[in-house]
């Protein structure tokens, strides 16, 4: 399993933590896109999941901007693929007991 997270840490080399203003979701997506897509290409959507690395990533961006960047990166993916990356793979790998984990919540903003 490839956990897609931690790119906002100060040690990754993007230097967002040195800026006066935090990056937008679009700026994060642009910087992270090649790395995220490479991981998904190598491992496939069945073996990747987006994850939070907070509070460590807070040095560079907000939680909201981080996850919005993830959503922008995979905006052209199919609904089933996004459901796996943002939800279903985590439920499966962590063996979470969540009722009806195969259906995408219609109120989801993924």
C-alpha cells in the first residue's frame, strides 16, 4: 500500500513553509501532481490512498488546502477510482467496520 501524504513537510524541498503566505490548493496540486501520479501509476488505485499527515504538514498548508489539492490532482479520475483513493482502500487496509463501505456517499465532495 502506498500512503499518499507528507508532501507538505518542511523536509520535502518544496519550501512552502518559508513563504509569507501559505500556498493555495492549486499551487500544492501543481507541485505535488507529478509525485502523486507517479505513485498511482506504479502502485495502481487499488494500492494507494490519500492520507493526512497533520499536524506535521501544518507548517506549510492547511488541512483543507491539502485535501483540496489531492482532489484537484485526481479530478479527471473516475468516481470509483476516487472512492478507492479517498475512502475504500483505507477501510479495507485498516479493516474498519463501516456499514455499506462500497457505496460512495452522495453528499461527498470528492
